[in-house]
């Protein structure tokens, strides 16, 4: 009885395996044609690949989660932490730049991550960044629970030369300055000047940078140029190398114990709040860009 049941089980097992294998073969031969509908989105060679993420509807998100206006250091630090997680996972990102609710990730020109497929690069960056943002939320917003999941949209842009790439990063930093200057004076008018948001908007209509600086200084004693670099310049993440020296005690045969020092070169991500429009940053970090 037991032997007969075992025999049936074995036959059934073999039969199922054959049926499964046959099914896979049929799927390949009959249905694999659907792959022909996929679009080739391989990024052009010898170009920097930039993936830029933007927070979706973050105006509402920041209000509902009690962000400090005009700048919330917790949120900016969390954004930078999430960007660092992306760089740790994708170490071909040579530089990342972020401000407000956006971050740009620059893949070096020679990268072959995901065979340079734009959709793969963008979705991996977006998912890694978003999941890191949620994962580390509690470390930065200790008294503010996450009410609903945030989301980030992304785009991929190619830049063929160092000049083009630097102009892109300069554009994003100039945008950081323009937006932050406006927000700084706007919220000063609301929080310290007693204006409504509508009145503050009306007050700032048609003003230029010099006008905004004058309002800040003459009415609120705020020198915009002395505001934190984090707010005015954004955050730039790069790879740096450091030397790590470790000491180990060894005892060779027939010899007394001695200390051996070993030096190891390690790569680590560093964050900078500085000007990237001028030449100084790039001269201090010549390894970021690949030769044209």
C-alpha cells in the first residue's frame, strides 16, 4: 500500500515537471513576440546621464506635515540622506545636487549601469530615493508621523560635454537662489510683517533681487547674504577618498609581538553647501568630471 502510493507520487511528480517544462516552452515560442513592443530607451554613449527627481505636490505635503517656513532643515537633511542612499546603491553617480524638493543625480559618461536604459535608471533612482525618504523619516521628524506616502516624479536628460553639464548644475543652483530669496522675503512679510499671503504676493509683484534684499534689510534687519549656505546654495553630494589607518598586533614565529599599521583608501560621500557655478569647486574636485 505504501509502496504503491509512493510510486504514484513519483509518477505524478515527474508528470508535473514535464507539464511545467512544456508550458514554459510553449510560452516562449507562442507569446515571446510581445517583447517586440518594448521601446529601445538606451541612452546615447559618451553622455552624462542626469536623473532629476521632483516631489509631487509637495506644497500640500509640506503643509500637512508642518514644515517650517521658509526652510525646514529636517526636510533638507532628509532629502540629502535619501540622495546619499541612492549614491551608495549606484556608485556610478559622480555628483548629486539638490534644493527644495528636488534632486539631480549625474551618472558618469562611461557608466553601463542597467545597460544605460533610461527607464531602468530613472525608476531605480526614484524608488530608492522614495523608499529611503520614508525609511528615515522618523529620524528627522521625531514628533511628526508620516501621514501618507510621498512620491517623486523623474526625468532623464543627457548632456554630452562638461560645459553642458556644468551649465545644467548652474541652472539648478541659480533656481535655488531665486526661489529661496523670494521665499525668505515672502515669509518675513507674513510671519514678521503681519501681512496675509495674498498681501505678501501683491507686495512682491514686479520686484527684482535688489528690491527683495532691501525689504529684508530695511524692514527686518536680515542680510540675505548671511543666510545659511544650505538655503542659498543647496546641497552637493560627491565621492571623496579618505585614508583609514588601522593598527594590528602580530607575533611572528620566534619574535616578540609588534604593532603593524595598515593604510586603506576608502570612498565616502561628502555633502557640500557651496557655489558650483564658478570654477573653484571644480578645481578642488577635478575627479568628478571625465575628460572631454
